[in-house]
């Protein structure tokens, strides 16, 4: 039977634990219901806070995590130390962050982007905040919040994201706190608590309007979230205004992978300049990943185009057409106008070889429109030259000649003398075949002039042999 002294010690511990839990819960503006759900009842939390019962170690671990404090704080701490206790983890300056943990956090982030939340959670669950650096603790809470958000456990997401905000604030990192606060607002929105969602998103908007956040992608997300909050609160006028602000945030940006890669790098450099290393690293990694993806995709497009040329030389026209079309699809996805135009010119010439004049004309015409829209002089000249060849095969020599002359004039002003020389040689052959010897010699003269200019030499007088 327990002695009176041990009973009194037990009551003292229960009272201290209850007092600490109540103090931290109040500071975080959590209700007893929010702290309790889903494992515990409100009456159980109430009894703990009043010192009537002492929670088991397992229950205490769950409550410590929800309150974002070390378990030892609930047992030994004092309410006045709650703010300090919320900033967990050790300083990276002491012993440096564990690189394996950094990899786990990065992989979890990628898995979440791939909608593989369960695998991400499996990586994150073994990590213990008290063994991480302060920066890693913040990232851990944000990622846990996203895991719970994606699995529709919005109350759990709120707890994690509150912890992330608290961790960032304790570190004095407003940049990180606003990022977590925006996600916290989204979690409240999913819980239909539009007032708290609005409150958090307004805090983020204030940081943007004060010039503390200049990331256009973050701005876009915050204003879009505010618009949704206002819509659900039946304030249509403000909803429209913030939807328009969201549109303006990305106005002028070409929404292609390459433009995103360029913008991500620009944002990374801005963050580095003001000393925000974590987001600088994150945006640099995003930029690098996109550029590497673009490089591999461009290489795949070139492989399709090269294979098409080989198959065409072997007279496998079906196979060549299939490869050219796959090359076009790859280059269009990259939004690389020059490469797309060149691939489509190859296809138009192949269609012409197959005597499919109507489709060749259509392909060459659309290619020219694309080239003109790009504003790139060289590809415009090449596209006009291809269309001229189609018109020539369609027995429209006058129209074809006018296009050939137009194409050559454009290529004369283009930066590549090699391409211009090739076009003049081709046109000289066409003129020679129809018996126009003076015209052919004139075209040959221009071809040689471009060849000399490509080598950096001045053009020489062209002496025609009589």
C-alpha cells in the first residue's frame, strides 16, 4: 500500500503536469476539445489540467507533441518557460545538422509532391525533434502538417503547423513562419473555420504588402487563399479583389518549365542576398531539377529527330514521320520555339517527299506562323524557305519565287551565315534546274559571300565565268 508521502508526491506531479499543460494550451489558443481529439475526451483533458489524474507516459507523449513542447517540460517545466520550450532542437552551430536527416526531409518533401504521403510519413515518423537542428525541426513540423493535410487529417495538420509557426517565431524567422502560417490557414479552411483561415492568411498578406515577402508564387497562393476565405464568408467583393490580386502576382510570367526554372533561380539569389539560406537552397534545388529535366527532355527530342533523319535516308518514310512527330511533341512541351520550328520543317519536307501536298502546305504554313510569333529572325527565314519549297512542288513557281526571295532577304539579316549560305546554294540549284543560269550564278555568289563571312573574312568580288 502506497505511503502518505508517496501519494502526496504523486499529487504534486499531477498538479504540476496539469498546470503546465493548461498554460501551454492557453498560450497556443487551443481549446480542450482541440487538444483532446481524437484519442482523448474533453473530460479527460479537464481532469489532467485540474491535477485530478496523472496521464500515462504514452498519453503525455501525445499531448507534448500536440503542444509542441518536450515531454520533459510537461513533467518539470514551469508555465513561464513555455515560450522557450516551444523552440526545440539544438543549434546547428554546435555540432551541425545530420545530413542523413536532411536527406530524409528532402525525400519526404519530394514524396509529398508525388502524392505519396504514406511513404513520406514513414520517413518522418522516426525523427525526434529534440535530436534535430532547429531548422530541421521546423521542416519536420511543416512536412508532418502537409502529410496530415493530404490524408485529410486536418486537426492533426493544425497541430503540426502551429508547431512549425511557433518554431519559426522562436527562431526569429518571419520568412519561415509566414510560409507555415499560410498552410495553417489552409488547414483551418478545410475544417470550415473560415475566420481563423482568414486571420492567418491576412497575416501573410501583411508581410507581402510590407515588402517582407517578394516571392510571386507565395503571393499568388496567399491571395488565392484569401479570395476563397472571403467567398466562404459571403464577402464577394473582397473575394473578387483578391482573385484579381492573385492573377496579377503571376502576370507577365510565361508559365513554362524553363521560365519557372529561371524565376526560381532569381528568387533563390534574392533570398541568399538577405541571408535566408534555407529558402535560397530550396528554390535553387527546384531550379536545378527543372533545368536537368529540360536537358534530358531536349536530348530525347533530338534523338527522335536524328532517328527520323536516319530512317528518312533509308527510305523508311513511315518510321521517319513517326519520329519527327514525337520530336515535335517533346519540343512543344519544352516551349522551345526554335527546335519546334526546325522539327516541323523536317516533317513538312517529309510530307512533301511523300507527295502529301495538302498536309505539307498546312504544316509549313502553321510552322511559319509559329516562327513569326517567336520574333526569331533566323527561324522565320527557314520557315519561309520551307513553305516556298512546298509551293514550288505544288506548281506555283511565281508564288514560290516570291517566298524564296523573301526568305533569303530575312536570312541575309540573320546571325548564321552557314544557314544563309545553305539556302542560297539550294536556291541556286533550283534556278539552274529550270535553266536560269544568271540567276543561279547570282545565288552562288551570295552563298560564297556568306561562307567567307562565317569564317570572318571580307567578301571577295565574285567573277562569273563567261
